[in-house]
């Protein structure tokens, strides 16, 4: 066989091999895409303070249910409640406050008998890890130069404002929930003698602000300290001053739910609230009911 002919045969064989390999890869990619598309999605809304604990539970749940993808939306409970009311697709809501759950229930947006008080938490004043400043507790927050304070619409911000009222720092005539939530950072600043108040959209942002030393101290939950090694608790705040901080869980009604989807939602709901889950929550600093 002539050298030129051998070269042509070799080129033809290489082309055939390359084409076969490409076809195989294409089939594999197509199969992988179909497998991803076939996954059933469940939408889970959680308070930002639950990000790490629920993240661990979701990872375990997806490992045991390969055909399910849990889409997690973590933010302030007030914002999440508003999104649900606006029609955002949510199947399960785990809130940092009972107020949001109560409002949704009054609107008829929750599945009957699905609401359950799951966890307890406590408010804390935090500072960066090596902090050795003047603030030792609620009675000395006025000595801080700056404070990371969640908005009043955020449960942690609401509880912080209640604590400041109970301590006599904030003096307001109307102390109903709506009025307390409406107290601005400017009002808090004035009550503390002009301290810089940096209002934050949720506890995760407040936590990061203190950890990065953007603010001297901040108001977050006790459990949040376990989420960032660069902060420490300066003082915990008595429950008597904030009221009981309860995290309820509930299923949200949806017109899109099929029988199959409802079974998956029920399965996730149980995985988030059973005894195994409670041990995970405790590991992250929450108290279990």
C-alpha cells in the first residue's frame, strides 16, 4: 500500500473515532441536562439566621432524594412574608418571628394545621473578636461609636428596639408592634446621643458588618455568632426585654401543587422539624422547643 493511501486511511479512522467520541459526549451531556430538568423543585423560604443550619439539612435531604432540588431563599422574615403575599412561589416558610406567620395565616395563605413553633433564640450584642471597648451590655451601648442595627421590619431589629425601650433608652408613647417596627435608625441614633446607626436588611449583613469592623457593635441572635469566627458576644439580652423569640415553620398554599409535589413538600417539612433536625439546630446555637 502506498504511503499516500495509508495516510488517507489513517485520517479517515481518526475522523471516525473523533465523531464517535463527540456523539458519545453529546449524548451524555443531553442525558445530564434531562436528569437536571427532571428534578422536582421545592421552594423553601428561611430567615437569614437559619442559613447554615438549614443549609446542612437541605444538603442531607437532597443527598437522600436525588430527584429533588430544594431552592432556598434566605432573607429577613418580613421581606420573605411580603414576597409570599406578592405571589412568589414558596412551599415552606421558616420564620424568625410569629408575626409574619400570623399575618399569612390571617390572609388564608397557609396550609391548615401546618404551623408549628420549632425553635427559640435570644438577642445579643456582638463585637469583633478582639474587641475591648466600652460597651459591656445594653446599658452601655451609648458608649459605642457605631452600631449595626437591622431594620425595624426585620425581627432582630424589632426585638432590638423593644429591648432599647425596655431599658429606657428609647422613649416612645406608642409601643404596639407596628409603632415599634416603624422606629427609624435616626430616632435610635438621637436617643443614644448621635451614635452612627448603620441599618441592615437582615442579621447576616449586620453580622458581616461587625466581623469586618465596619461597625463597632451590632444586634444579632446568639446563634449567629456560631456562623462567624470573627465575632464574639458582648452581652446577651434578657428575654423579658425582647419577648420570646420563636421560629415557627409552616407550609404555604399553592395552586400549582400536584399530589406528587405535595408528598415531597411533606417529606421536606418533616426533615426540617424531626428529632434529627433539632440536633442540627442545637449545634448551631438554637434552642429547641
